[in-house]
C-alpha cells in the first residue's frame, strides 16, 4: 500500500501565530482515497531545513505533499528547495509569467517585480494552475516518489488539491477502495450520540465510525474499506441506513451540507419564503442563510433590530410589551417574528432576542439566555435556550438552533 | 541561543480528524521566553516512529517537547519510546500509582487495570504532576538535551506546561528576553507591503519582521530579542514607530484588534452612530459590527435588502433608478446608503451591493464586482471593487473594505 507524508513550510507555523489546518485537511482528503499519512513535518522558511524535510518525508512515504513557501517574498523558498531536491535548476515559464501579469492587469493593479519569481518552476516539473492567486503549484515524479508543492493559503490550496492533485494521486497510488460518508447531526450532544450508537463506534470496526463536533454540529464519518469501490460503497450505504434509523431526525444532512443549505433547499423546493428579525445575533442568522448561493429564491430582506426603538419602529413591537416583559422575553420574540412576517409577507419569520454577553446578564436573565421564535400560518413556536461559552459561540449556536427549528417544521 | 523542537504523537493527528493546536500553543509560549522552535514532527502511535522523531528533534534542537501518547491504552507508546531514547527501562513508581488510584477513588470509579501503566516512568527521568488527569508527564536531561513529554489533551497539557515545564525551560535555556508586537494592516497586498518595507523584512534581522495574511488583513509580527525585557521592548517600540511611519494609514491596529473593533472604538469615542444596508453581503457587515461587545453604543438597527422590491420598499431606492442602472451600480449603492441613513437617523450609513456569485455575473458586471458607499453629512463616498476568490471571500472582503473606508473617514 502506498503511503503519504506531509511537509508544512512557514515561520508563522512555528512562532505560535498560525494553526496549521492544512495538514488536517490533506490527511482527511488522502484517507478518502485510501492513502494513509504516516508522518508530517513542519519547518520554517529555511532552504536546508526544507530540503531535509523533503528527504525525510520521501524516506517515510511514496508521496510527499508540501504546503507553503510559494509566495512572492524573499522568505518564500519552497520552489528553490524543490529544485534542489530534484537536483535541477529553476526555469522561467513564459506562460506562467503571462498568467500572473494577467491576474494583476484584470484587477487594474501594477504587478510587483517580486511576483516574477512565481513564474519560475524547477526544470522537469509541472506547474499546477492556481485559479485564486498568483502562486502556481509544482508537481514532479522522481526516483519512484511523487512530490507536490501547493500554496499555504488554505482556500487556494484546497481548490488546487481538488482540481489538479487528487486525481494524480489516485493514478499514482493505484486502486485502494475506501469510501467515506459523512452524516451531519444537530440537536443533541456528542456523548448522547455515542450512547445511542453504542458498539457501532468501537475502534477497529469496519466500517469505522468517527465523530467530530463543531459549534453544535456533530459529524459522523463512516469509513468503509473493501477490495473494491463497489463493495466499500455498499458497506457504507448499509451503515448509513442503520445510523439514520437509530438517530432519526437528529440527522439533518450528509457530506459538507450546512443547516442553512438544507433549510434553503427545503424552502426552495416547497416554494416557501422566509424573513428574519435578529437582535442579539446581529446578522449571524441572515449571513448563514445568504451564504448559500441562490438564497434569493426564498429570502428577500430582513432586519437587525438591536435597540428597543428599532424593534418598535421597524417591526411594530408594542413599546409597552418591551416595558412589561423586557426585550429578552418570549413575548417580544413572538411580536418580533409576527411583525417581521407581516411586513415582509413571507411564509416564515424567525426572530432571535437574547443576551450574547459578556456584559448585560442578570440573575433572572443570565448571559446566554436566548428566545427564538418561528412564526408561520400555523402560529408561533418559541424556544427558550441557555447557551454557554463566549459571545461568538452563543450567537452562532442561537442562529444554528433557529435554523434547526425551521428544518424540523419543513420536514412535515 | 538554545532552540526547541516539538513532537506531536497520535494517529488522530494524521487521519484528518484532529487539528493539532498544541504545536501552535507551545510555539507561542516558547517564543515568549526567547526559545525559537525550529521544527516540528507529527507521527502516529508507532514505537520506532516516535523514537526516530525524538532523535531527529534532538538533532535539530536542545529542547524536545513531545505531546500525546501517554494515555492508558495499548496504542499509547510515548513512555516506552522515551525510555528507549534514554537507553533505560520503565520503572513502577509507587507514589504515582497511589496518585492515580486516588484519582479514581475520589470519583467513585473503579480504576481499570490499564491505568497502571501510567505509573511507569523511565529510570532516571522525573514525573510531572497532572492536576487534571491520570497521565503524568515525563522530563529528563540527557547528553546536553532536555526531553519533555506531556499528555495530548490540550487542557491537561497547557496546565502542566505552565506549572511544571516553563520554569524548567527558562533555567535550562538561560535568560533571553523576547518581545513580540503585532501591527495589523489593511488596504494593500502582501507583496506591496514587502516592497514598502524592503530590507526591514530581511531574515536574520533583529527585530525580525514576519508577515501573515488572512482575508485581506496583513499582520506584521515584530519580534525583538535582547539581554533583558526592557531593552527588547524598546527595540520593538522603535521598530513599530518606523513601520508606522512607512506604512501610514495602512496600519489600522495592533495585537488582536479587528477592523470592526477599531471602527467601533472610534465611533463610540466620537459619539457617532452607524447603520447598514446590505445586499450581496447579506449580513456579513452587520455581524462583524455586532461581534464587538457594546456595539449598541453606536448601532441600533440595519437592513439586509436582497431583492429590488426590498431596496425600494425599505430604503426608498427609486424603482426607476434600479431599472436604469441595475441593482449593482454606484447610483443604487448611493441611494441605499442615503435611504438607510435617513430612516435610521445616524451619522453614517454603509451600503453594499454587488455580485457574490457563483452565478449572476455578466461581462459588464462580473462575479466579484461590488459597490460600497459610505454616506454622511459630508456626502457620499463610493468605491467600485472587483474581488476574486469564492462567494465567502468576496462577501467578507467587501465587508472588511467597507469598514476600512469608514475607518479612514473617522481618522480625520
């Protein structure tokens, strides 16, 4: 079985400034094509250190994936180290230079002299297109090893990996059948999921079930291994069915789906529309909704009403209601949702009012207290939540919880 | 100058499931006591791989800091590898066994036989107390090198590092004072900054200037090293002044400050208020503004007007203006900002209208085209931008650019 090793290059990775997420991303991607990562090296922007890491990684594995050090400044040395590793020289590629110049021309910006270095590639190596930036990637086969260098900027690296590298790796590594499925869940904690699944989550099982958590979204990774792709896919599908049976409505989607995406699809399919009236989340919910391309099919406009006056003026929440129950109350949440829905003439309206902190909490109404209301022709459905952690977490969890409430309504 | 190298141990770090934040944390901590990290190795739970990584790290540096692999299960092999590296055997420590047994007794839990292995330490090494868990750390000096192993659980690792390791490292490394300052910049590219700073960014300089980029924000790390803290601070301050002189208004803040935070502080101090009218950014800007605690001092409410009807209905943008110039135009951006400011009665209004993609672009108005307008008593200031990358990036860059336009107005 072919193996891979990862080399991360950049001083910022060694001075405590930047968390290296590229290694995690690449490891996960390689796993999906059955390539285990056996080691990873992180070094600063130093020629000898980079060449040495290439050599070490090449000893550990058949495939060496490097990120970082392809920028235009003097401390970007990966392309020089790549050439040294191959025992060749850098060559200016006219087509690359042309592409980089174009990148700047299109933006009406003068290309810096520094950027010229990015048009140099080790002789005998292949340049990989970078659709998002000026740094091309580099790929070469030598002594039975495959060496690939990609930029360190995660968005550029990911797109280039998907477009230009993944298929090359599959070709180089030969067939190995691993199928990974992801199930996305929302509405309970990790330990509850683990309890519900019981022995299914045991180590060493095939399919293997791994569990990761991020902002309340629990992702179950089903990793099925078999002699061929078909067999592995069947195993993963069978496992997915069994997990869905056990978890029911806790499962909201698959693969990279977000709650907003799933909710958006349901709204579009059912030809329903939505508006929002946010207080403490201050745009967190509407941003999630409009992160999805094509959100205009179900969303036309919404409000962020932070002050009491705005809740009254924009949404028609009675001032005496706020006076009597406080802005953070079930009553005001309902009046906000009803007011927004009436004004926007939509099928659904979501309102959120709460205390995101760090200041503003009291004993009766502590930081993290949030009321979420979903209004529709079937009436108001209001949820009282108490989130912990910090302001950022409280705001995001409140918005996610609101989307989940709407999702469950749209399931019917 | 003494140097350090970090070894991270654990299969989960190489299968795409866990982001290694320990290396970043330790690197940052070491930098504050003047210990540069020159390399970092990540390997799975395999005896030979761990010993080899210890040897490599010991060749690179004087201090080797390892995390992970100290748990009670069979695949935790760090203590055995530590002993092999030292050329000694593991020894049962009665006091450690007693402490581990106590840990379980206090929790009314029966200690598993497996946990007994955690009471074994290489002969000649020192055990480090773990106040939060059962895995003790291990420390030993051999052949002029200092080797330290800590658990991989971040909370346990951090507490043990602060309580038992940091002072030992200072003793071992001798005193060396490092002061790190961060300068945050916005409004130009990395290569332009590099050109402006020229020789200041040379490697090996003291203070050293490192440069990192994230969503258009360029961070300059000034790292000054000297015999004592005072001297280092003076050097960093002098360097900061000189950088500020060169970069002028490109510098918006220091340390962890965000654009929204700096803009918010200026608004609050000048007792000014702001509203927003967002189209393509769909809440990205208002979320950034309200991410800041106390945003209610300068922000009361805002609109996300996605559809043309909403722009007309909520903000009073003339329908024939949209008809004539299109929703993505300087004219509509200005009408949105003016309409929002009039309705919210604020000192400033920011509007954003553009094409975030991936669909909806034309030759005249491509994806990434965004008009941003800041309206105030001094009139409308409108900027035409063409951002690249994906939807998420375009939205965030547009919101950041809007905040930066407002910042420059508030500087006056």
